C-alpha cells in the first residue's frame, strides 16, 4: 500500500509513513479511505541520466595551441576613407529602411557636401589671392623703402661740363678770375684754406678776383646731388680790383657744384658763365 501524501510504498501495518511521517491509519487493517488529494502520486524523484556522456580525458598541458584563424590585413588607406565607407554603409541601411525618404536624405547630404566643398575651395582661393596680394604689397613697400634709402644716381659734377648746360663765356672769365673753393678767407676776401671737402654746417666759400675797370654783377648758382640749382644773392662790381666771395652751408652728406656768372642786369637775366667749381660735404 502507498502513502496518500507522498506515494511511498508502506510496509504492512505501518501506522505512519516512513518517508513523510503522515499518519497511515488505512494501512492498519481494512481498505484505505479515498484520498482527498486525488490519485496517488508517483514515488520519489529520480534524476535523469546525464545527456552528455561520460567526461572526456583531461587536457594535455603540453599540447600545442590550436592554430589561430587567419584574418586578412586591413586595406591601406586614410582614416578619411574608412569614415567615408562607414558613412556610406549607414546611408544604405537608412535607404533600405526608409525607402524614398532615404533617397531624399542622401540627396540632401550630397548637396550639403558639394556646397561645403565649393565653400572650402572658394575660401582656399581667397586665402591664396590674399597671400599673393600681401606678398606683392610687401615687395612694393620694400622696393619703395630701398629707393628712398638709395640716393638717385646722377652724373658727377665736372668743372668742364656745367650742370646748367650753359657755355663758358671768355668775357666773363676775363672779368671774374681765379675762382677757388676754400673753408676760410682773409679779411681782404682772399682764400685762406683751399679745400673742396667740407663737413656738415661748415661754411663753404667760393672766392674770386675782380679785374679792374669792369662793372656789372656777379652771381653764384649752387647745385646739390643732381638738383636743378639755386641762385644765390649777387653783388655789384665797382670797377676796382680786389677779391670777392660767395658762401653757403649744407647740413648733410652731398655732392655739390657752384657756377659763377657775370651779368650786366641786376636779375642776371643776361648772365654769362665764367667758372664751375665742385665740392663734397661728408657725413661727419
């Protein structure tokens, strides 16, 4: 007979179930009463046999490792190429999911990319043009600066080739004679220290001798560094013999010359060239 609670096979006459301890009065003589828990349950649980078979042998610690699966090397290319490939793959997936809307999205992205590329090209072109303009401006400024620092060349002054281009007059040379450059003169106007080289702020003298019996005017015209010349103040001739001079002062380095004229008019509009004398002003 079986226990009504757990279905254990009861020994004959057992008042309780040896398995679950439930009272079994029905096992002590007479027929068992009907169980309120339904038909008897099967016996105790027996685990099913293992499905994986017997365990295998332990692994050999000295066995060589299994070969690694071969993976082909990645293709060479820039990170930008890989990013583009990934982007295209994503876009294709979007197209498959969204249908026609995906094509519109792709077209919009392509249009944006084209606009960005055009803007980049325009910016690069503008930057190149600006750089070229800056280089041209810099070159022009350098040329201007160099021109300002470099004196304009001019033919050297010569006592035989007047800066004015005038011809020498024999009459003027016979009236105004012995023209010389000096840094000092005596009290009677004769030249004291003959020189053609002067320092800045030093007085430059052009001394000359008068032939007696002549009247009129004597005028100087001073030239510096190839300019067109500047007239100095003239003096009237008294007809007596003696010495006279004209003077000037320069404040910087220069090459100069002075022309000596004899005139009959006070404005020297009819001046005749007698002599040309050259000089130099140093920078110290």
